[in-house]
C-alpha cells in the first residue's frame, strides 16, 4: 500500500501553503514530515486526510485517485498536537467510539480498547471523563483512539508534544512498530530533527511549502542536497557565512583568501554560502588546517549534559554574525567574554547561489 501525491499545490487567501509537492509514502516505515512552523506539514496532512482539497495535483492511494473523496469515506485516523476528545464520554468510550461507529462487536471492542489502554498506560483511568485527567493523559487517549481504528492511513501531527519526557521517549520507539504491524501508512509530523532521526524511516524535509529533500532520515541529515534541507535538519540553526569563489580561492567577507583544494577543487566561480552545524564549531586556538574566527560570547544555555553557546562573530560584515556552538557538559562562559573559534573544513557544507549543494563534507558532521 502506497500513498502518492502528484504536483500538489494549495493557497489560502492568496498565500501559498504548498508548492508543487510530489511524494510517495509507503507503508511499513515511518514517513516523517520535518519542517519548522508554517512549512506546510499540517496543510499537507489535511489534504491527505480529505479535510481539504488541493488547488492542483492528485492524491492516489494504491493507484486510486482519492483527491475528491471526503474524510468520512476514507480509512484515515488523525491525531493533532492539541488533543480532541468527547468531554461527556469516559476515556473508554472515547477510545471505543470509532469502533462503535464501524459496527465492531462488543467483545472485540473491549479487547482493542484495553490493549491500547495498556500500551498507553490508561488502564486505571478508563472510567474517568476527559476533564478529570491531565492534558498528557487526554493526548494518550486520542492516540489510543487512532490506534484501535486500524486505519489504512494514520496521520500524527506532533502527537507527543504534550507528553512527559519519559513517556515521549517510549512512544517514539513503540508507535512506529505498532502502526506498521497494522499495515497502515504512517505519516508523522514534527519540528524536531532529533525526533526525525529517532523515528528513522523516510523523512520529507519541508521548507516554505515545498519539498527540500526526501530520503532515509540519517542520509538526509548527513548529506543534504540543498541549503533548505540543511536548515530543516539543523537544531540549533546552521551557522552560515556568505563567501565567493574567485580564481581558485575562497574569499571570506573579512578579506581572507583561502586556497581551494580537495573536495572543493571543482567549486565553480561565483557567490556561495558556507554552512556548518553547531556541534562542529569548537572553541580552540588558531591552528593549521582549520577555519578560525574571533568572537564574543553573547549567552550560554546550559542543559546539563551539554551547553549551547551563542557567539557574536566578526566575519568582516557590517554586523557580527550570531553563531551557536554545541559543547559537551556545563560550560560557564560570561557574556562579553572573547573566544577563539575553529571549524574543521571537512565538516563544512558549501551551497551555490541557488541553494544547491556545491561541496559536501568528506565525512558525516555528526
């Protein structure tokens, strides 16, 4: 079973939400829609569900055109980030509701409801009403309702955002397997690159309503083919610098001229954009073979296991660039503290003026 989208475009009030989207989403693996807010994830899911119609293009399920088929006539289950439950029904009846509508017999309803409740740790709460439980428990109820339907297409729009950390981690592992066992096509939307990598499967990197890249999650992370895909898969944001290639050398905004060799020897002349991820930007004294910069600490975010250090870097432009370095452990750096920064050229991506990859790292920048 495969869901195909061919040339899908949609605008609302003159604003383009989706632009010429073509995809093939198979069953048996998570299909992860990854992108920032307003990149088109929810708009795409609503079209897949039959809640909206595209302005152009077709949606095909196993080769059958379902573009104009309304949601009520499709085998679709959808879970939003903001949970939706019937407030006057118990959690048991909320989970059982799609089965009762479908005419499933009582014993089978009870078996499916209790299996889903056990998975999602809702067993002690089944006789309570939604207002009597927490937001996270209500979201688990919505996920359980989608699970028991055994729909052909399951759409999960940031479904774990309201859950506590431990349960979120467990469900990231369990949900793809459970829905895959049902034979459903699983589509999962998230803004978090880490979540996309944890889920695995196929990732669809979305940027401003268009598909930036499609492929195995780890492959797209390691080898983005466009600047948009690299930006989608970088959290914190990718550090970037405008450069130019002239007469076989890279020209930096601060006037430095670097010889081009190795993997960048074939870099065409013209304007380019250099990019590298936060984990490859290190605090180190200038050394041969590295690209070095001077900066000033702006702010440090300490999580415990790692620290995000935001640095204002003098790159020779009118204003300093704000870059981020991801460092292990607790880094207690004071705002205004001068620092030396270095990045290994082997971890640098180079994109041309159109945003296409022009030079990729020799090894994974992970």
